[in-house]
C-alpha cells in the first residue's frame, strides 16, 4: 500500500492546487477527471456551484462534469452534443444555454469547459464553469430566449 499512497499524493496536491487557484476567479465550477473517458466524473465541486444550482456537494460528486443533471426541456440538444464532443476531444468550449436548478427553476448559463493539463502535458482535468447570466438575458425581452446560431444561445 505505501507505493499507492505515493501515487495518489501528487494527484491530490494537483487537484488541491487547481481547486484553490480557480475558486476565486470561477466561483461556480466543477472539476472533472478527464482520464475517465465517457463519464468524466466530478472530483471537486465549488461552494458557488452548490449555491447556484441548489445541489449539495454529495449530490454532485461522481456525476459527469457535463452536468447533464442540470439539463431540462429548454436546454438545447445541439449545445448538449457540443459539450459532449468538447469533453471527448479534450477541447475548450464556451456556450450560453438554459440550465435548471434542483428546484426546477431555469436560468441562463454561460458555460466554459477548460481542459487542464498536468506536468506531462496530458489533459488531466476539466474545469467546467457556470455563470448565471439570466439578468442580462432577461433585459433583452422574450426574444432573447431563442437559439440564434449553432452552439450559441442569445
């Protein structure tokens, strides 16, 4: 077992460093394990993300970092597919889409998927940032709730 502990310590330090670094700039975020293809499970969830969505940390941990549990009837299928593709290809991605809080209340979200590389240059984590932009969208009137371009909701 001692060898295993040595392997885990650098990963935990790396994860802790990333979580601490981004907690101030991207306050509503999850970190997903990029090395578990297909699922990309959440390995860290910020307090801001819990406050924004209404989900507890325990409810979020080990779910996929695409946060499909926030999808609902007005979440664009095209954007869902683009998020999945960006994760599968370890690419950066940004979009505006409608997500849903645990209470069922929809909100406009500026979503950023940011791949984070380790010291070997491999994508080890995904930072998936969620910013509530509902106030900005609602100022534009009801027409602002329509998809106007592939992958970008305005």
